C-alpha cells in the first residue's frame, strides 16, 4: 500500500484541482492506496508524490489528470 500527497498552491486557487485529482486517484486506486493527503503550499506549486517520489510537477508538465493517473499507476 502507498501514500499519495498532493501539494497545491493555496493563493493560486489550486484547491479544486487538488480535490479533483484526489477524487480520481481514490476512485481509480482506492484498494492500492493507504491515504491521499492534501498538503498546502504556495509559489504556484502543484505536485503529486507517491511514497515521497514526485510523479507530477506542474512546473515541468501541463496539468493533465489522465497523465497524472498514468504516472501514479506506474509508481504503484
């Protein structure tokens, strides 16, 4: 079982994106994930980590929930 963290920028208004991502990951991988944690941040951050390893970073890629889901599947 794995832990997923979604760190999102509060001032940028990424809360909806973070909760949407959490919902998709839980509905897709619920049996394989111990928890999904939303972690507040700033500076434009939007990162998804599986067991501490970054699998998505908005600074490097465009937000694409399908691509994030594939990256999480690979990490699991």
